[in-house]
């Protein structure tokens, strides 16, 4: 016997530019390819997430020369095994044998944890000028249902005359045959749905097979559209359609009107099977009546964990042939199992999409943090330190220090709200500030210009920005301050006396034409604190606010102790930690500390 075996391989190779924008697209193409190879939805979602994370890393960590080279994905499928090789041009890194889930506050480490958790094997081969990440995953075509819910009670007529022992035996034989038929069909269905998913072609084939098994003539499958609160026609066996979408929340539910509801809506609302036959026919307004059906049948609600997934209605045109319990059980069992599979697939897709969205936000947060000054500039007589944290993955607070001729511009800004919309406006604010540094020595005029250029976009979004600008004039040893609806600037002398400088103008985006008055403070052995309201509105576990007085007290103590800018920042951040006692931040927080001397 030959020791050499021919193993058929299905390959796919993709080369893409080193850009974040194409990562999701190429991972989607690989997903389509693997779906065609028979990989199930759960495994597809996990591998797509791992590949997206790996592709993002290949782009984010590439040096400028590496970004000129393509990122290559090679995919090999052998039976029920897939291997993906991703080639990048980053400097490479040490790949841990087993990555642990990082602390929620950590800024990195989640990617490696996801890659290793979502694949069966991950190997990183570091080379000269090119690295290769190998991801391997297996999948199983024979996933079977582990358990199924007991079908709910049906209103289908099950009454039979069983006084005759021969008839009783006949009914028991029919029931046993139907049960075997039902069990066999469900196991075949479960094996196939695990391999191919609930595709429309797959679902239609099985619904047509269900008609044969139960000696039925037609079906209508309607699924819940949660966005529109509708039962929408997904599949049916009528050539001309099965009626318009049915609202799940009718305007009138009086007893009289309820009795005339379409049977599918009755089943959806009551969460029970609703039958029809010549003695209780479909109403003339029932969408199914317009399809010309009569005879017998019933609508079965598909419910998973008290959540309505859809309604399956099956019927026979012969009004004398009522559904026996065996055939009704097959329909109920198929519908319930189909609902479980559908809801499971929906939840898996939602979970994967949620994780992909979270990862996108984490990347956006990394980009946002890179826009904050990595190292604050130094100048004679000035010692600076800054602090930033977001309440969510990405936030809307911003601080900056910009060296300009004659001194430096200090600024803090707070966009109303949190999350991605606030972060986008914070980035717009930063871009505009950086575009007009010639206005730095005139902070009031600068705020008026920013308001003019941001008003339309902020007004359209129903948002606003509070901000504070302070120009430190090195030659005159003074600080010119202007604010837009922002908390006061605090200035502490070396004896611990604290002065407030209020922000006189309205928030940016409230009035199209606004004036922003300036205040001038003398530069003399002082500690300056500019902050967003996340500092003074920090909350403890019982909901209490930190408040302005606590911040002033910490600043005064730092002044009396002669602390540097960095030490003062650390003292304020420690104050936050002590006060919150592990409570999640209620708002984004940013502040700048400046210590001045006589130099």
C-alpha cells in the first residue's frame, strides 16, 4: 500500500493594498469562499473576526516602507480543515504561546486574545522583511440538535374515536410512524443546516419536503421584522405571492375586531396554534384568503425564549382531511427547530458584528489618542502636564498645547454627549484649531471664528461644544483666557489661594453670532488648571459628585507642597480614583496642569 496520499485542496489567494479600508472587504470575500466550501455560519463568523483583527494589525503596525507593499492572504481548504496564511511587512513582534484576556482598561492585547480564542491553531513566523501569521480552523458537518423544546399545545383537532381496539392500534401505529418520520427528518435537517446554514434555497427545499412528509399542499413562512414590527412574507408556495406585510401591533384590538384578525396574527399575538377548516374558515380580509386557499390547516407561532421569530402556516386544500396529531407534530417540531436555528444564527451574526464594531471603535480610539499631544512642549518658566480618559471606548473630550510665536496656546474642549459622534466633532474642532494658530494670541477672536465655522454642522446634529483657550504670553508674563460655556479656569498661588476665571461666552454651536470676552491673569508662581466637567462631575458608588471645591482643594495642596506639573496631574488623577472607588466613569475627562515660575 502506498504511503503517499493525494489530498484535494481548494486554494484562494488575495493580495490587497496595506490600507484599513480594504481589510473588512477581503475578509468578507474569504468568508464567501469558505461558505461555498461548506463551513457553517458559527465557524465563519469566528474566523472572519480573527482575520479582521489580524488584517488590521498588519496595516496598523506597518512602517512607512511596509505600507508600500501589499498584504497577502493565502487560503487552503482540505476537507473540513482551513488554513489561512497572512503575510505582512511589519517589524514583527513576540507571539505569546497563550494570550490572556487583558484588563478592560488596557489599550492593547485584545487582538491576540481574539485570534487565539477564535481559531484552533495560530502560529506566527517572523522573518526578514516579511512575517507570516498562520491560522488554522476545523469545522464539523455533523452538528446535530442537542435538545429541542417541547412543542406548544395545538388547537388542531386531535379527537378520534378510539373505542375500537383495532382503530386504536392503527392510530398508535400511525403515531409511531409519524414520530419516526419526524425524528428522522429533524436529524437530517439539523445535519444539513449545520453544514449550509439557513439559506433561502435550503429552507425552500426543506419546506417542500415538509409538505410531502405531512401530506400537505401549501405553506407560508413569515418572519418578524423587528425594525418595522411586521410579519413579512419570506417564502410561500403560491405563484402570485402571499399578501402584504402584517403589522404586529394592530390599532384596534376590541373583542369583535380581534375575532376577525388574520390567523397568522392571531397565532403571533396569542402564541398558540390557530386552525382553520370549513367550519371555521379564513376571514375575507385574511391575506391567505386572497391566495384562494380553503380546506384545512393551521398557523404555528415560532417562539424562542419568549421572543417571536415568525409564523409558519401549512394547509390542505381538501377540507375533509384534518391534520392528525402525528403530522401536526412534524410541522410544529420542524418550525420550532427552524426558529431555534434562525435565532441562533441571528444572535451569532449580531455577536460577531458587535465584536467587529467594538474592534473598529478600539481602532478609532487608538487614532483619537494619537491626536492628543504625546509629549507636551516645554518653554522657559513653564512646566506642563495633561490627562485624558474616555467614559466609553471613544470620547468627545480634547486637550492640546500648541507652541506659537511669543508663547503657547493651551486649550480644552468638551463635545456634548459621548461616543463616536462626540469624537468626530472633537476631531473637527482640533483640525480647525490647528488651521488658524495665527489667532492663538487672541483667544476670544479665535473662539468666535471656531463658532462661525462649526455652527452649521453642530446645529444640524443638535450638539454643541464647550471650550476654553488660554494664551501664555512669555514676554509679558501673563495669560489671556476666553471661554465658551466651559467650567472656570483655576489659578492657585504658592500659598494655596485659588482664583476662578469664568468662561464668559456661550457654548460653540448655540448662537451663530457670538462674542467671547477675554480675561487676563498675571503669571507669577502659579499653578493653572484647565479641565472638562468630567473632573468635577465624577461620581462615587452612591451617585455623589466630586464637585469644584474638591478640585480646588487638591490644586491648593499641590501649590503649597511645591509639586511639579506632572506631580499635580498625578495628585488630581489619584483624587478621581479614590473618589470613584471603582465606579465606571460617568463622563469623559481631560485636564491640563501648568506650573509657572519667575524665570
